[in-house]
C-alpha cells in the first residue's frame, strides 16, 4: 500500500533558486493529502502531474505566508475546473476568516463543499480517524500558533503465503479471512493456522511533519518512533542564535530531535535563502543522525 | 528615456503551460511600477532579474485572485530583505482590509511604509502626477469593481543639435535652457533661436492597461490614441457568448477596441487555459487591427 510524500516546496520565507515555499503531497493508498500550501503550490502540483481534484484533505500548520498563501488560488482553481467533491481543510482558526473575506470580495461561491476544521495549537488532538489512518495535530513552538501533523497507518493485513495456499488448493473465498487471522479447515478436517498460511503483517508506518518550530521537548513524545520525520532545518548551527530568535531549528537540532525521538529517517527542509548549496546542512545533520536526507522538490520519499 | 513593459504573467484565472496569472513591470525612466500581482509574481520578478526593492508603486486592477494573490507574499519578502523605502499601493478599497487581516495573523510589522491609495471604480481619476508622468485609473466593466490604468509621459525635452552647438562653441551652462526653449545670445550679440539649436521634442508616450473587462464604449475616450494598449483577450470570438457571461473580451473585440480608440499598438493577454497555442488569438485580432502582438512572459515591449 502506497505511503509516500512528494516535496513541492522546501524553502523558508523567501522563495529563491527555484525553491518554493512549504508544500507537500502525501499519497496514502492513492488518497492525496496536501500539507501546507505556500505561494505557487497550484503551479507545483501541475508541474509534477498531481491532479488537484484528487486531494481530499489539506492541512495548514500556521499562518505565516510561506505556509498558506497558495491556498486561495488553489481553492479557486479547484472551483474553476469544476470540482464537486467535498474538501476538508485543517488549520488555525483564523484561516477561515481570511478565506471568507477573500471569497467575499472576489464574489466566489465554491461549487464544492469546503469543510473547515480548526486545529488546536495548545494540545495534541486526533483530527481525522479512519480504519486505515489516524491523523493528529500537535503543538509546535513558533512565533505564532503552529501545529505539526502525525499520520499513522492503521493495522496492516498479513500477506498470503501463496505457495502454501496453492499447495492446499484453498478456495479463494477463504483467503480474506485467513489474511485477517482466521484458521482454515480443509475438507479432510485438518486445521491450518493462519500463521502457517501467511507472512507476518508488516508493521504500521507513520509520517510526521514539523515545520516551523524551535526544538523543544514538548513534541518528542508525539513524534517518537516515526518511520519518516520531516523536520525544519532553516539554518546551520553556526546561526543557532538567529534560529533561537526566529523560533526556528538548525540542521544539528533537527538531527538531535530525530535521534532523541528514535525516528527511522529524517528529512530536512525549510531552508533559508542564504544557502544556495544545501550540502552543509545535510552534513551537519548526518554528523548526529546518519539516516538523514535533504527534501528536494519534485522527489518522492517513501514513509 | 526608457518606457517599456515586461510581462510577468499572461494567463487568465487558472495558471497553466508555465503561464502565470496577471502581472507586469513598467519601467519608466528606471522607475519601476508593478501592475497587478498574481500568485507567484515574486518568483517571476526573481526569474527575470527584477529587484523588487526598485518597485516604488503597485497598481491592482481588481480583487479576483489571479490579479492580486501574489501581493502579501511580495510585500512580506520586501520586508524580509530589508526594504526601507516607502511603497505606494493603488487598488480597490477592500484590499487594505485583506492585507491588514493577513499581516495581523502572521504578526508582520513591515519595516517600510506602505501607503495605500484606494481607487475609484466609478469614475476616471488622476491617481499620481509628477512632472514626468501622470497616471489615471478608470472604470472597466467586470463581474466585480475593476479599473484600468493609463500612464502618460510628461512633455519631453527637445534634443540638442550637437553640430550647431559645437560650431557656435556654446558654453554647457546654457544647454539645459536651450533644450527647454530658451534662445541663445552669442558674445557677439547674435541671437540664435532654440529651434535652430535643437531637434523637435518627440511626442509624449502613453501606456494603457485594460484587464479584465467586457468591451464597452465607456472607456474608449480615456484609452484614445495610446501608444501601447494592453487589452485582455481571454477567448476566441467563437466563445463570445462565454466572454459576455464572464465579463471578458474576445481577441476580435480587443482588436476592435484598439482600432476604434486609434491606439498605435495592441498587446493581447489574459489567455484562457483552454488555449495552449496562442496563434489563433493573434490571427483573429490581426484580422481587425494589424499592429497587434501577443504578450509573452519574459518579453519587454516598448511603449
């Protein structure tokens, strides 16, 4: 089952060097989620062949422009290309006021239903739960109210041991049950346990998005053990004072968070415009946490 | 003296085929004006090497997203790169409310002074006047209040007849006066008339921006005789009914406006996303008004 993230933007506040402000598409089993929506996200979606109408949920971390200024344009374009299906939007409460004001003055009445869910910047909350996925928002520490998001896959089904199934000529009607743990009794009365007929279910995967934030202990528990952690790394550690003042993290700090929270892999991003070459940020993070990669626009990363 | 316009965006509502929403830079004697500011204008400025801090005035025609959604990002980036000089912004009155709301929630306090001038969508008005330039806004006819803009160069100075000046060994202190029309009396008492020492001043130039609008008689008088007219041409004339419904113009209608108003040159733009190839729009307009060009992103057009 697909679970991967496409980077549409990896730049901090000022877009530069063809780097765009924050936006990502999470593909979970062919359902598309948009995480943050910086200016020009709709152009980036077009560039990378993502059909905006396949996006069902949008998550906005906070109201700094580089994380949401592409939203009105995207929502308007969805309307213009005839979207009819509901769209769920999660973000800081005032986002609704900002959208409604702009739709009012542009005389826009969306063809589709936009369902707004305000996030809570004060405490961790489950904001979406299906049989297959749970999404949480949790507080980050930034200049203005800001949340991270954690996406947890539900329990995964075991996969069949095809060889064993074929050898016993098990009718297909039983297979779904066997995958879910049911034993199988053959016409001769022999009982075969589910474990004998399947491979163990792979463990459930999780993706965490942390942008923008100072590195603080508060969110370590909620991001713990994630398979993939996207954590902002705006500066090199030589600018840690500047990072502190602006409520951002350095690459070293992002890596320390990843190590402490025992995540499997770290993805850096939200790079300051002062860095044309990003290698020093990667090197710095890797000195603390080896399993680190740079988020690069247009690249998909497996969760 | 430079007077030319750079196209940053020529697309109508939905950006596509690497075409961006409306934005233009007018360079008048190395003073830069921005006309409309669709999403990703700041990226387009960067792409074409325009320093945003050289922009002194911004003119917004109306509050459809494809004409102003790049504004908050651009104003914020100007702040982040340390702009100190005043910036004048002209646009529909509610634009101020929209900006202030977004600056409030992003906790942005601009380093520089943003001076807002609401435009009047009901009648033609001079909105800026210097010795060298006059700018007018005037009503267009669109779904929501919308204005066009006309930029008129002031009276141009005559150019010196260098040969005559050198022959008479006229001291340089007199030259500025001679260009402005003063006669020159030689040490021997001979009077030389300004006309003998100069070439006639070239006539003053004018640029007009009309996007978005139905073609109506109301604005013909104000755009009359312009050297360069940018007029939206969202559709081919076979979609004139759709143009009528959406308060837009066809290429044929834009050309008819240009012809009736006796402008010198027409620039088409604001192309619908349905046209990948723009040649049919150009051909259609040229069938009525020969001096027509397509506005193409990244191209400068002389006024």
